[in-house]
C-alpha cells in the first residue's frame, strides 16, 4: 500500500479500478484502533483524577476516625461520637470499594490495549501483500495475539475460537468462567 493509499478514504460507494477490499478493511481497522485508543486516553485521565481523589478521601476518613476516637466520652457527646465513628467507617468502606472499581478499570484498559495492539498487528499483516496470503504469517499473528493474553481463561477463549467455536459462544463461556471466578467482566 502506498502513502497515497493510506491518505485516501473509502471508495466503496463509487468503486473504480483501483478499489480494494483490503484498503477498505484497513481503513475500518485503523478507525477502530483510533477509537479504542482515544476512549482509553480520555477514560484514563478521568480515572486517574478519581483514583487520586478517592485515595486522598480514604486517608482523610482514617484521620477523622482516629480524631473521633481521641475525643473524650462525655454523657452529652458519647452518642454523637459513636454515630460519627460509624458514619466515618461506612464512608471509608465505600471509598475502598470505589478504589477497587478503579482497579477494575485499569484491568479493562489493559484488555482494550491488547485489542488495539491486535488490530494494529492485523492491519500490518493485511497491508503487506507478501504476508497477506502466507499462512505462516497468519499463524505468527495468532501466536503474537495469544502471547499477549494474561489469564488462562483468555487463552482458552482464544484457542476455542481458533479451533472453530463461534466467537459469541467463546465470549459467553469466557464471561461465565470469569463470573464464577468472581471477576465479573462485561465484554462487548
């Protein structure tokens, strides 16, 4: 593919002799990669700010709880003190759950990055005429993608698809396994 091809948009609506389904495929893949990367970047910045805020809030809640514990117990304030300590503990627990949710987002970002890299690798293969029709190149791409998976369940899902299982079924099996494992992941 030449530099001119890379700059040219779709011609599917008005195909000419230079029309190429490969170029159309690459255009769609590049768009998908760009959208994934933009979403990850936008989401990542927001989650960083939220994670820092919640981490700070957790620290302040611990300090408030400790300060409340230090207050003297008088008949007039004992019930209020006990109530405030309970509320501070409840807020600290909720903050901790929020931090765990942000850690899940980090895991999700890693998975999306894997998808993005896989699509980029596929784009590279499809645009190289020497590799496009070479089965060994496709096997190498599949191995590269498989190697990026970090869990047994992901590798099993990938292997199932490579062995002919429909993608929806493999994803369904994967989600069920992750849910049973306690990693409630919602994919696609």
